[in-house]
């Protein structure tokens, strides 16, 4: 029964198919040989084909073993492949749904806020603290972003994105039940990278770091920092957020925020 269960599992997963195929062909050839149903030439040709199939399967297995061996050796030398820790998105941001301390730093944050604003509202109403820092649409930072993005004449595009983000943040800050829990700050400089901190003071916290690119259509590279695994670097990025936040200008009535909503 155990063998049958293992066979069914392997077949459903598409694993070890060449072994099962070879075994089945060998069994069929053996039965045909005993019964004398086919001639010797046909039996010999079928036997060679079975051996070829077995050799092909062994070659594939050897390649897999060689690849695995190379990866283990690279890790032993401290040279893991970059895809082991870099991704193209923050898939784990579903954890926002349970976070009590949410801190975000970015340039325009247009996509991040568009994707998360509903969840941020729910979390703030439930008692979570939300802190967001982005570049000041009224300052020179949008011009600097345009220069860094190799499109110096498109600063207006970034200001338009910022207007949408600020509108979402006003809506978030003015949601009933979020009083004193939503803070917004504006930066007169362009942050070197984006940050999303989720419960950074708790053992299960995590930090997502966006490595900004220059007009890359493929999106920014993202990596995750965890307190139990990356203690020193986890603290480093916490400190980076604190420094950015300290140098930010609190949103106020001139930005369309009330004093309470701006966290002043």
C-alpha cells in the first residue's frame, strides 16, 4: 500500500517518471520474451530503447546533482545567487492586515498607497499607528527625482503622482476613528531607497527595502530584512527610517491636513 501511495504521489507531481517508464517497459519486455510473442530482433531493439531511456534519465539526474552541488558550494563561499534574496514585489505585504505599527518611506508612493490605502484605513481604525513620509510636492525634490530618472523635463509627472498620493493620505487621515494614529511628513530630499516597516519593534516584524532604479520598466528590486535573521541590518534600516522621519516636515493645514491628522 505504501508503494502504491508513493507511486500515485510521484505521478501526480510528475516526479521520477523516467524510472517508472523504464520499469514498466522492462516488465513488458520480460513478459513478451517469456511468452515468445515477439521476435528476438524486436525484443533487442526494444531493450536498447529502454536502456537509452534509462541513460537519459540518469543524465538528467546528474545535471540536477551538479547544479545543486554548485549552489551549495557557492553558499559555502558566501556567494548565494542574487535571486535568493532579491525580488520584484512585496508579496508579504498581506501582513499589513495584522500589523500594529506601519511605517512607510518612498518617493511618490503612488502605487504603494493605491494598493494599500483601504487596508491602512482598516488598520488605523483598529488601533494601528501609520506613519508615511514622501517627497514634498511643493519643494524641489520632484525636479531631483526627474533628473535621477533620466527624464529631467518630466518633473510635472511626479508632482501629479504626488497629488494623488496626498489626496489618499488626506482621506486616510480624515477617516473617522483614526484620529492621532495617522502621521504624514514631507521630505525636501529624495530618499535613497523605499522602506516599509511592519511592527519593527516586535519579534515577528519585518522590513521591505526597495532599491530604486533609473527608468526601469521591469520595476524595482526588493528584499526583506528580518530581526531574527538580519539583526544588525534590521537595526540599520530602522535607524534609516528614524533619520528620514526626523528630517521630514510634518504635514499641516497648508497641505490640506488638520493638525490632529498630521500628527503635529
